[in-house]
């Protein structure tokens, strides 16, 4: 199934949003470009204890003279970042009116544009079953972006997705930018290992959870037998009353809270997006509002 | 608990049907959603449900089952038996004339009825009520009824009489009831003080009220002078009473007199007036009191028609004509037998030794010495029997009203006859004299409805003419032939007036003082009119299409004028016991309320599930 999410209207909208932040704010992800990783630029960042194997040329001897202890001077690294965007392409994202799938594509296109605008490199992957399949690879610059981003329209959302299984074996880079995971995270499959792996690879983690309005505020009541779109084996049969509805809300709060905690514990960011939100709402309310975009 | 209509419990069949429908109807809505993850996760956040909340899913079914159960119970009409929760009551309601007396809050009878209603209202459900009304007759209005509303309805329809009833029959009924259930409460609602009343509660509804009465009135009328005498009594305290004399046609007294009377004493009064004539005379006490019915007395002037038209058909009418003339001032015509052609217009027809072809239809008939059967006469002539010397007729010893009236004042002289005609009556006649059980002189009503007297012998061939009894007998027969409608016009409530039924009487209509209309039997010679009310009875006798109107007055019984009567005893023998009877609680109302609650609850559950949660 092809989507027509990436079209001229969306692109012009994204371009306008990018223009707004360029003129009014410092930039995205630290600008052009101070990563969170310490490197070899001239700009001092911090001290840390010396460890065996460290470059002895970076020992601060003045500090040693003062404290009689070896400290290593750290400098901010300055280089081209590589933004890697992972889209959950499971059937649950497409079920119904495909709002979640479309919203995922829109958000991926937005983040990709913001990245290329910062002269960063961008790759977009779809996670299908246990694999991260590149859709757009290593695009740099807006021309390249415009030439290739339309490929997202052809993403097929089907089957299951196992985020950890897909990301762990893939090339995620090391300390060179942001890894964005766009998913509903409504899965029994593991994704925590993926986050751990990305954190270990010193990637900036950004999880975007896309949920439909019905998932955020379910109206289902009475005797229902619910079947999972991804697996017939997963079903739910209950007389949904107010107690269960309240339990559902608690479960939702638990899931989003858990995901947020996971991201923040790994220095990452998390936003919850409704599939029905407009792209400008997502940009201003979710990304700028939560400080993801600075 | 019992049920009035146990078949209503068949409605419980609806419960399994309801459950079956519920099972069939209960279907989960199948739906595929993006992910069931959150729903499954929500299970961990469900509170541990208590057993009651687990029923929440089927609370509607539970309510509906309860509703079906309650509907079935309501149809079956459950009755709960409460041991010893009720009592048995026997009310004896005094309906005597004095119960008509007015108290401050109604008549005594109304007060008594209210008291009975109060007892019924305060009694337990399932109580049994027996009401014995003692009025003109002793009447068991209801016996052991458990329906208080019906009892009150029947009670409301009772009215006091004007008689002086005896409660002994009612006490006998109460005794029977008490013997069967010593726990029964016996109550007499009366205005009488009973000197002893064992096992009986007296509810006296009387108070100290004043009452006057008038009685024993009579009058004499000579020339134009009318003199009326009577007695008045003040039943409470001494009094000066003004007594007015009212004549027919006058609305105000033509004369009056003031009488000073002491309490309880019969004080005579005399009041006079001059009048050219009157049809009634009424004396009334002008002072008001608690009972108006005994404040007046009326006597009607029955002016008897002394002229009786008589036709004697005989070849030798002299003897009969002189006999009848001596008895009554009669207008008598005579006609020889050969010239009789069936003339009409007489009150009395006498056929002497003559057999008419047919009987007259408009008057009394005497058949003297008829030697042949007459059509419609009610008897056949068999033969003539002669005696060598004479035979003595046997006087009837019958106590019938006709025999007593016709033989009144006779001494029983022996009537000798030398021959007689043997008659065989086939209608109902009253025999006055007979021989060997053969009726010789007998009277009755013939086929035309006229009175008829038969002499089965030739008057000249007997000694009857020389007997003392003869003019008396003829007088009685003439009275019988020209009957007065009533002998007197003043009676006392409870009396029975005898009405003489005139020949060819079509109907006798009676309008009572209270406006009740009744008709008396006209087939006999006399009709009896029971006088149960106080006041003037209007009697309209229609004879051959012409109405003749007479009035009689029924006065209040003197003893009923006493405001606080005293009686000796109203005892019921036996030992009273504090026994209750099983009371009942009608649960129908409770069932209906429960049903309304269940329906409301079910409706609220439905709305709650349907709207509130969404």
C-alpha cells in the first residue's frame, strides 16, 4: 500500500517550520554541530579521571600540580552527525484508517528534513519483523532529501516488528548523532535492549510513540472480544465496564511512563504523539514544547 | 405464607426462559484492533473484585429474575399469616327507635356506626367481624367476615328502625359465637344502660338530651265541637309544653294549650276547637327536642259511607230486605226472579232461591237457597237433603280471620233446618256452619273476585229468624259485604294494620312516611300492612280503575321516647379468654412496591451501562 503522505504540501510545511526555528532559535540538536560526545576540537568541555590507555597528551598537568591527581581534559567533538530514523512498520501501525502509519511517515520526514538542514546525514529504516530495512540511506543536503524522501510513501506496514532484533545487529554508528524510533510500542517484543544498545553506542535516543485516538481514550464498552491485528493468538475477551476502562488508562500511563523513564535514563527523549495531530502540532507542542528541538 | 391464586406461581417458568434468552442473547462483539497489548496489560491494574462486584456483569439479569419472581408472587397474591395477630369481633347494633335521637354530632345510630368503623379500622388484618342488627327484625348483616371494607359498606347501608326490638335473639347469636371462640370481643352499640353485661362491652352512644312525646290521643266530635285529649311527657326535666291542634287544611294551629309537666309523668291535655268538619286532626308539641318523630300524633276521620246499594232478586224479598235494612242503612232494590236480567251497579246482590245465568262482576253476592250450580260461584250443587224433623247445623270453630270476623259476637245459637242443599265447594271458602261436614253457610271469593256468601238452605225452613245470633250474623255478613278499608287510623310503630280488600280491587299501593312504596296482596279478603315507620301511611286502593285514598298514622312506640333507657342484662355466659386468631398480611402491595423498585433499578442499570460509561 502506498501513501501520499510525502507530498509538496507536507514538504513546504516542513520547510516553513525549519525556517521558523532557524530564524528564532539556536538550531536543532546542538547546531552545526556539537555532539554530546567529547572529541578533539579546541573547545574545552570537562575533566575526567585518567584511566590506563588514555591519551597522555590530554592530561592536564596544571591540575595535577594542584591536586596531585591525573585528570584528562575533555574537548567537544565537532563533526557531521548521522541521524538514523527507525519506523515501526508493523501491521498495528497501519490498522484501521492507517493514521498511525501516516503520522509516522510525516514525523520521519520532518526529522529528516531538520537534520539535512543542519547538514547532517540522514538514514531512514523500517523495522519489519526482526530487521531494520533501509528506505533512505545516507542522504545529505536538501536536494538529496527531496529526491529520496518520497520513498517513505512506499513503506508497507505489515506483520510484526521486533525492535531489538532489528536494531541490535544493524549498524547504528557510535556517538555520531541521534537514533529516532517511531512506533506505537504496543508490543510484547523487547525494545529495551535496543535502547541499551543505542545508549552504549553513545547515540542520542529519541523515542516517538504514536497512538491513535481510540488507543489514547478507548470508547469500547460492553461485552467485547478483541483480536490483535498482528497476531490472532493475542486476544482479549471481557465485559468492559468502568473499572476496566480505568485499568486501561492506568496501563496506558504505565506504558508511556515506562518508555519515558527508559529514554530519560539513557539520556534520551520521549514524546507521545496522537496519530490525529497535525504536523505543526507535533512540531511545536511535542518537539519544541518538550525541548527536543532547541 | 399462602397464596390466593397459587396458579400465579406458574409465572416462575419465566425464570429459566429468561436465563435461556440471556444466554442466547449474550454475545461478545468481535472486533479487530491494532493491538490488544494495552488491554491485556490493563488486567494487571484491575482491582481484585469482591464477589458482589463480580455479579455486576449479570446484575441486570439478576434484577430481571427478581422482577419475574416478584411478578409471579404478585399474581399469586401472597398472604402472610400472623399467628394471633387478629381478633374476632361481634357487633350488636341497636336499631331501636330511640337511636334516631339527635346528639351533638349526629344521630345516635350514626355515632354507633362510626364507633364500629373505628373498631374495624383499629383491628388487625385478618380479623373476623360479625354484625347483628337489632331493628324491626334481628338481622345478621355479616358473619365472620374478614373483609373490613365490605363490612363498612354493609354497615353504612343500615338505618335505624322505629320499633322497640328485643335483643335476646341477638344475644343468643352472640352466645353461640362466644362459645365457639371465648376470645371473641362482643360489643353492643346502643343507647341503653344495661345493669349487667357479662363478657359484653357496652358502647353507650347516648348523652343527656331532652325529649318530649305525645301519646294516647283521641277526639270527640259533636256538632261542630271538636275536643282532643291526650298525654304529654317530658323525659328530661320539668317543662312547659305548648301543644298545637292542627286540622286538615291548616298549616297553623287552630287551637293550642300550654301544659306544665314534670319529668317522666304522663300529663293529660285537652284542646278544643270548633269546626264544621275535618278529615284529620293532629296535635304537635311546639318545642324542639332530640327526637321529632314522637312530637306529634295524628288521627284520621274515616267517614263511613252508610248508604249501600243492594239488589235482592227474590220472589219473596221481604224477609231478607228487612233483615239487611235492620243491619245497615241500605238503599235496597228488589226484583222478582223472573225479571232479573243481569243488572249491574250494586254493591250487594242477593239471589234468593234463584240461580242466575252468571254472577255479577261488580259487587258482593249472596246466594240463598240456590238449588243449582252457578258458573263461577266456586261450588257445585249436588242435591237437596230433607229431614223429617230438623237438623242442627254445626258452628265452625275455625280461627281464621274471616271466620272470626263473620262469627263475631254470635253466641252460638243452634240453627235448625228441615232441609238443606248439599254443596261441594271447589274454591277456598270459609265455612261458618256445616252439617256432617257439608258446608251450609260459607263465605269466600268467587271467580269474579267478588266476596260471596252462601246460605245452603231456605231461610224460611229454619229457625234462624228467631235466633239472637241472626241479626248479629247478618250484620257481620253485611260488614263483610261492604268492608271498610281500615277499622282505625291510629297505630303504633310495629303494629300491623289490616286492610279490607274491596271486591274488584285492582291494587293497593302504600306510600310510607319515609317515601317507600309497596303494594299489598289483593287476592284475599284482608291485606296486612306492617307499620315499621313513624308517620302517615298513604293507602291508595284502586277499585275498578277508581282510586280510593286512606291514611293511617303510625306513632312512635312510647318506650322509644325515653332518652336513656335502662335494661336489665346483656350477659353472655362463659369465661373470656385472651385468644387471638391468625391475622393476615396482604403482601400484594409490598410485591408491587418491590416490583417498582426492581424495574427502576433495572432501568438505572441499563442507563448506567448505556449512557454514563460512554
